[in-house]
C-alpha cells in the first residue's frame, strides 16, 4: 500500500482474525502491521512479525478456511469418524435419490410406489439361482412417500443456481409460451414454458404450472408470476420477464383481450412500464388476429361427389392451420425479408417490431455489410439456426445475431405448451394431486440433464444439512400399505383393514 508517498505493509491473515492477535499480545495491543492502515515498510518489522505465535495461528486458520470441508474434517479422529458415518449415509441417500430422479424423468412412477420399487430392486440384486435366501435384512428408513417428496425438493434446489447461471450467461433470445387447460382432476391451471436461443441451439425449459384462483386477466397473470417464482425463484423470474422478446399464447380473450378489454399480456405490459421504463426490452407485443369463422360442412347431402368432399376437407384443414399458426400479415411481411437476407428489407420496420433496445444505426450498418459479404449467396441457403451460429463467430454482426435469435424464438403457436400439458396429465391420479410435487417432477423432467450425466452430490449435501439425521428403527415398516404384495405383513394388514371397513358399512 502507498499513502502520501510512503510504502505501508499489512498482514492479511492477522488482519482477518484480530481476536487471535489480541489473545497473544501484551495488554491486547494490536500491532500496526495487523491493522487496516498497516505499518511503514521495514524489513526488521516483517522479520519480527513472522516469528510471532499469533501470525502462525492466523495463517493456519486462514488455510483451513479455504480448504474443502471433507479435508478439514479429516484433521481429527472424531471428525474422521463423523465424516465416515456421513459418507455411509450419503451413499445410501444418493442411491435413493437416483431412484427418485429416474421417477421424475419417467413421470409415470409415483412416490406411493417408490418404497416398493427400492425393496424390489434390493431383492433382485440379492437373488442367487443356486441358493434361495429369504432372511435378507432390509433398511426401511427413508423408504416413505414423504421422503420421496423431500428428495425431489433437494434435487431441484441443488440445480436452481446452475439453471439460472446457464440461462443468464448463454441465452441470446427468449420467448415466453403460456397456455391454460383443465387437467384430469378438473382443476383450471396455467402452464408456462420458456423457449431460448443460444449458440448451442434452441432449448425449452419448464418454468412452472399454477392453479388459477382469480378470474380475469389479472388472475391469470398472478398465476403465471406466482408459478414461476415458486418454481425457479424471484430473481430468475424478474430477469425472464424483463428480457423476453416475445410472448406466445392462444387467441383466448383472457390472454390477448377482446372488445376493448385487455388480456393478461396487456396487464403484464402495464406492470413492466412502471418498473424501469422498459417493456419487454421495448419490444411491441404482436397480437394474433382472430379470423372470421366459416360454416364448413353446414349443408351435407348424399348427392355430393367424393372430389367435392375431399376439396372441402382440404380447405377446412388449411383454414384451421392458418387460424392456429398464422400471425398478422404486417409482422410476417416485415420479418420475412430479414430472415431471407433480402437486400430490400426495411430495417426500420424490423427495428420497431423486434429491436427497439438495439442501436438502429449499428443494426443498419451491420445489415449493409452483410449484404456485401463475399459468401452472401451461400449464407442465404443456410437454415436460420445454422446462420445464427455462423454470424455469432464474428463480432461485426452482433445486433444481427440478436435479431435473428428473436425471430427463431418467436414461433407463432403454443404447441410446445400443449405437449407439456399432456406430460402433466400423465402425473395426475387419485394419489397424485399435489401441485408442488407436480412442479418438481416437471422441472426435473424438462430442465435437468439425463440421469447418466447428473451429479447427485450437491443434492445429497443439501439433504444432509437440512436437519439432524439419526438412525431409527422401523419395526412396523413391513406393515405399511405401500408394501402390499411385497411382504406378507402388509398384505395381511390390508386384508384386515378391508374386513373392518366392510363390517362398519354393514352396521350402518
């Protein structure tokens, strides 16, 4: 350090632990070399300080604080014993979490059947053809549906930081896709997916599913925001809502509005206007135009020819696809020339539609340079995702790259959410009604890597640190209903319960 033309020195280790220094100095006086301002540079001051016991202790504490916990815990015999016990428990919980993770990837397997599947796999691994062993000891601790739910929560919690970092660091453009549906249990819910475009390609992420509790546009928007916050966190939700370049939903009045009444998209736009002056990156939202419906097949007679009926069917399908997929003609006519790298493209109109947060002069200059590229004809033949990767390799086309990424993200239909709804309906049954568990299942299924590429250790560490874990005896575990058909005790108890219920019915 230099102040007023003089050189000062400070011991970082001793400065960080002043209590240690006070304990080993006369009258608790702290030497200047351990203080924030430091001491004047003198070689004899340094040599004298290095011999002090408080310096040696402070260095040791500083070194231990930077080591991983596993190495620190191996420094004493008691810590090594605790570490070994935790390692044994961690191995056990890791095995159970792998079962849980596989259940979420498959979606059809529930927490109720999870204990039975674990015991069945243990039976299968202990089976030998030449010797039938029926006296196998099983560990039933944490083999309950409640433990399965806790494992799901730890798995999702361990991946949220990775998910948010990946979203913020890699994404070029994002599109929010929402749709509502009544599930198999007759609950009205909203499902939200995020489509992202990065240099690695196009990906989709599950943001959340929420139950609609209030009617109208504000109720729908509140459901969307709450579902996203509960599933991916407040900070990630705020980042997404302020950086999406398009919103895709169906043409329901509650979504885009009708007869002068705005939908939840308009409510979101009004909310973001009051935050920092930016509305979805200053991008104007494009409404889907509801086309006039025609009465196809209104009059059908037996005398119509086959060709006339076939023509009517083709026309009906064409009109249906146009109603569901097509967006307004102005948007298409504005974006299509840029996507095709047409020299007659109106950059000003494209800027108004998709790029108001970009610099218009830079955007226009980059597009002009691209039109003079020596490989222009070859580039025009590339699909948009491949063209995006090609242009991203050059710093000269930064704004054009962002613009093309937003075009790719703005797929004009919500079929992706319909597929999510189908996946969600697989989860629903009499024993699977919990919305939180549904969100955890879908988060793992859509957002997390394949089981082979998943590292369970962060989730295990979260589980170990949540509560004090003790080994408990489970003498009545075999009698639980989820082990029915596996152990005689559970089958016998189920039979007794059914008999008792039958007797009660007869009494009344």
